[in-house]
C-alpha cells in the first residue's frame, strides 16, 4: 500500500494500531460529545476495571517530525475524568469523559514562513529579529525579552496546516518510500573501502540524490558529481556520512499512526495469562468539531 494511502487511513473508521493478541479488541471508537468518547469492545469483557484505558494526544506536528526525522511525535496523556461500562447486544460499551486537551502541537519549522513579521524596513533590525526568531525555533521558547522587543510570529493559536502542507507531507513520505535502497548496509569508515554492502533486510537512504533519476550523488572538495563513492578522495569518503537509516522509522510511524494531527489515540491494555497486550485506535478530534 502506498504511503499516501496509509496517511489517510482511519479517518471515518479508526484503524487499530499497535495491537497485540491476548486481550479484548476495540471494534470501534467515536466522539459522542464535546468531552466524551465511546468505545465498542468485542464481546462481553469481565473485570474491565483491571484494564488500563488511556487517552493520548500527539505533541509534535508531522512537518516537525519530518524535519527532524525523529522516530515518533511523542504523546501526552489526556486525563480521563469518568468512565462507564455497559453490555449491549453481546458487546461491551465504554464511555469516557475526558478533561482538557493540551495545546495543539507547535510547528516550529513553520516560523521562517512568517517573514512579514520582521520586515521593518531597517536591514540591521530585520536581521536581528530574524536571528531571534530562529533562536526561538531552535530552542522552542519565546522569552519575555523577545516579547517586549519583537512581534510574535502569530497571535493566539497557531494555524492548522493547510491542505497544501498536508499534501507536501504525504508527498515527502511517498518520496522516502521510492528513494529507499533495500537490502543494503552502509559502513562509514570501512577498512575494506567498499562502504555499501548487500545485507538482506537492511535499508538505507543516500545523503544526496539526483531528483531526476533518484541516483546517489557523491562529491569531493572539487564539487564534481560522482555516482560511485570510491571515486572521491578518502578524506571526504570517510569524513562525511553519505547514507542514513533514519527515514525507516518515519515510514514505520506513518504506517502505524497515519496523518495523526487532529486525532486522539485511545489505548486499552492489560495482562492476560501472564502476557502483556494492548489495542489502540485513533479518533478524529479537533477543537472545532
């Protein structure tokens, strides 16, 4: 299945995520009110109080995850204030009332797009404020001194990613899928000076690509493009990382979580016959809905 298709799964009917065998399964999950969630579990579940039910919200937007190539967005737990359990038509219905949600993920990578906020007409001041905004971006905090000196990049809540940005994210993930080099292992400082080896199950991505052909690009200090790493000087061959494995975790996260912005994740977990299990689903959830 293409990554772009994976990213839109679970919109109308949440797909189960990170499921392990041994416990009750979540058949469906839906938002039934401003603060309520209804879960339908397979069969009549006895002793549900012994099982943990958690609600989580992602903390990093997809664009930020792509930019940093971190393996997951990170989650914060949403408080469950009350839950009720009833049996209905051979199934178990769980109703959850949740507390306040955390603030929406802040897309720090979008800061440079707000260029108009620091175009004052004074070049020196513009450069200073641009530097301050980048410092904010890198360190994730807006200091009181910056608040007094500069205008914030936005007022109030940060805008949701546009349809174009969401499509760009899907396109980036699809490109990672196309550009991967399967069954290959990269050795940066290789005594044999081969650097790339056939290894079933391994996957890498080159540091630089020719976007017309998806062929790798290697280059020494002369700046001339080479297709074979062994054609550049050894100091450049081994003094620079020409391949990486990081996108693999991103693609696995895309398959597992889909386009997770605007969603909450409900997880049911417990222990059955000495083995831990869990079942997790995603629910569409936005402040406006």
